[in-house]
C-alpha cells in the first residue's frame, strides 16, 4: 500500500516588537534621567540650528596685501637671497631688545596735547611781555630715515635702531653698511610698528639716540657695546651668509622618495652581484 503523505506543520512564533534590541537599556536610562533637563538634539538642516564653527581658511578670499605678504615670504624661502637682504632676518636677541626699548621709551617725543599746552604757555608769556627763553633742545629719540642718515654721516648718533620688516627693503638696505663705515653702533630689531610706538607714529623705519640724561649714560654705553659686538664686529661674517633655498613639504617628500628608490636599486644590484 502506498504510504500516506505527512501533513506539514508550521511553528508559529510570537511577533517581535521592532527595535527590541536595547529597549531594556533605554528603559533603565529613562528611569535615571532628570525630568528638568529635556534632551533636544540639534538639527543642522536649512532653517534649523546654527552651524558649528569650522576652519574655512582655505576658502577665504584674503585681501591683496595679505596675499602679497605671503607670496613674498614663500619667495624668500625658495629663492637664493643675497646677504644684504638676509641680514634683516637676524635680529637682536629678546633680553637685549627689552633693555633697549625700555631705554627708548624714556625719551619718547612729546605728544600732541603736551606740545599744544607748551605752545599756549609760551604764547601767553609773550603776550604779557615776557621774552621767549631760548631753552636747550629736548633730549628725545630721533626718527625719520633722512634725519637718521644725517646724524650717522655727522657721527652724532650714539646708537641706531633699524626695523627688520621695512617695505620696500631698499629704504634701509644700505644703512648697516653706512653705520659700519662711520663706526656707529647699529642693530636690527622687530618691528617697524614697535619702533613707531616709541615715536608716537604708526611705523618707523629707523631710530637714533644722540644723547641721554646723565643717569642713563652707563646703560647706553653698555647697550652700544653689546650691539657693536653682535652687529658691527660681525659685519663681514653676516655678509657672507646667503639665505633662502629651502624647499616645501611636497618637494621634500618627492626628494625623499627618490632617494629611497635609489637606495633600493643599489641594494638590489649588490644582491645580484
């Protein structure tokens, strides 16, 4: 007799709730949450929350003068820079510069309000019949490239301070050689805006000290000696040092890879031999 066909039976499983995994954990977290602090996730879509701050430097269209500054900086690193230009990258050390600017700030020129008050006082005295007094010249820092040049040529300057970032550099390019020829101590410091603050201007290319008060003469002599050893006495050495000729990161990586390939090739040749 033919065997009777077996009837297929299906096992019915209970329906599983969607996203059941972790429900117990969420329930436990919900039990411990503080009802005073409601969770409000931010939505950064259009019309939503304010976008977080991102670094968009690469997408900024910088002003032309900033682009020129950066291009000039890259050229000074890549090209072969002659010594007369390279010497302006070697500035006075920080401790000596602090002492120098501390001395310079004692002899700042008078500001506009002080000058106005002095002139008004002189005019008032002349109106009353008093004779104008021919007083001594004020002991202040001299500034202006033409004025400083005259003081150096006449050997009246005791110390000359030159800014390192003058643009165009040709304005002060010859001044170190002139100071050395005339035997005037000079130094190169950062920066033209810092020199400008001393003389109450936006910027200044060079400053000169002609005279100081008796109590500051020892400090001026000491500074002049230190500066002369660092700049005047090393003039020939500084003018033999070329600058620039440094390649960028991409070129360095390319040269390193090329050198690595050459070494690998030499090792392979040695193994064959």
